[in-house]
């Protein structure tokens, strides 16, 4: 990996460098002790440097897609909208664009404005709950999922009370993301496995992908807590791979390129941990192909 990163930097191969540092970052999260030894030698740079680079390149690689979204959104907003649900969806898309840009403060401002507007208009309860839960998503993407705990609990409680099932499962997913962030992996896995069969009945690709991705992270966390070379560790890694495959299939179904690439990056990390460089390279190639296809 050291040679790959050095060569990519020398040749200005940004897709390869992006993928290599992504792999390195996920590896460091899963094996902090080994990563500390590597950092002490100064071979690959610090995790903060890798993460900063990834954020910069992710923003750069998504810019065309975001600009296109901005243009479409501007055209739609310029058109008088009489359909209530459409106006709500436009507002949600506007927040999502800010999240993808990394403008989390702006996203929070728009989210709070949307919630206030929904309350004033006494909007559909489902839309009000979706708008509320958006705050937890913003905190999660900003790397501080714990700050979304209270809103996720509140939305889950209200959604259960009024039987808004899809929002309920999404709120459960947000809670599981928080559990994973505080290393309560077993609790997250048990909760997700209990709700997934019902959540899949909603036939919502985005929801299913999100929950399977959370489940993969939970199993990966449990693998990290297991003894090296143990059967339990191998089983956890295998289950994480299965969940990543399910999440990738759902992201593909809804044509979410970012989601597909994230799953491929995590899958390549697990392949490497399993000592299978051939499959890891296959994932890397698929990652780059997906990126290229999205730009074309």
C-alpha cells in the first residue's frame, strides 16, 4: 500500500490515490494499534492527513454531480409549485445537496427552517418526522452521530405511536449508527437484525441500503473485538461482507454512486484482512469503474 500511494502521488493518479487512502483510512479505523505503529514510522502519514485528503477529493469528484443537482433544483424552484408534497421534496433535496457539499452548518439551518415551516403549516405527520430526522443524518455525516441521539429517539417514539413505519425504521438505523460510534456493536447488530425483515417489506431501496450498511459496520466492529485468527472473527467478517453486498445491491438499484463506492471500499478492506489480495484488487477495480461511469 505504501508503494501504491507513492506511485499514485508521483503519477498524479487521483482515482488510485483516492482509493488507496480510503482503504488506508478504513484499515486504520478497524486496526488502530497496527495503524499507530505504521504512523510512528512515518510511512503513510497520519490518519488526519488521509482523512483530510479524502474529504477534499470526495468533494472534488462529486462537484459535477452537485453542480448538476444545483442547476436542476434552481430550475424547479423557479417554477411555481402547487403540489404540497413536491415542495417538501425540493426542500429535502436542497438540504441533501448541502450535506454532500460538506456544508453541515448550512444544512442544519435549512433543516430547522423546514421543520418550522412544516409545523406552521401543520403538514403531514410523515413529512414532519422526516424533516426532524434529517438533523440526525446531518450530525452523522458530520462525524458526530451522538449529537443526533435525542432527535432519533424522539422521532422513533413518535413514528411508532402514529405508525409511520418507514420513518420508524430509518430512526432505528440512526440509533444504530450512534451505537456503533460508541462501540456498542452487539446492541446495534441485534437491533438491526430484529427490524430488517419488517423494514424490507417497505420496498424502499435507500432505507434497505442504509440499514444493511449499518449492519455491516456493526459486524465489522465485532470482528475488531474478536481475537486475531479466531473462528468468531472470520464469521463476523463474513457477515459484514454479506451485509455490504446487500447494501451495494440496493444502492445500485437506486443508482446511488456514492453509496456503491463506499460499500466497495469497505469490502476491499475486509478482503485484505482475510488475506485475499486478488478479490481486494477486484473490488478496487470495480470502485474505479463505478467512479468513471458516474462521471461519463
